[in-house]
């Protein structure tokens, strides 16, 4: 078993991805952007940006098949 150490950059990416996933899950559960912002400790506007980024990431990673 190898013991790998996470670099600071890798940690930042992992934490940001988890935050986006959490924000998207809250939005899908019906929370408003102000409520999501309160949970994440940011503004409603920033919460909306985070959710939009999560949606874009999901669309990029899971493209819809052509008809």
C-alpha cells in the first residue's frame, strides 16, 4: 500500500468540488440561494455562482447523447 500525500492544490480542488456538490444538493432539495449562502458562509449571489458552476461541471462530465 502506498502512502500518498495530498498537495495543497489537490486539497483545494477536493474541498471546492465538495462545496459545489453540497450547494447543488441543497438547491435540488429546494433551498433558496440565501439559505444556501447561509449554510456555506457566503452571499446569496456567491451561492448562485457555486450552484451554476456545479451544474456546468455536471453537464460537461455527463453530456447528453445526441438524438
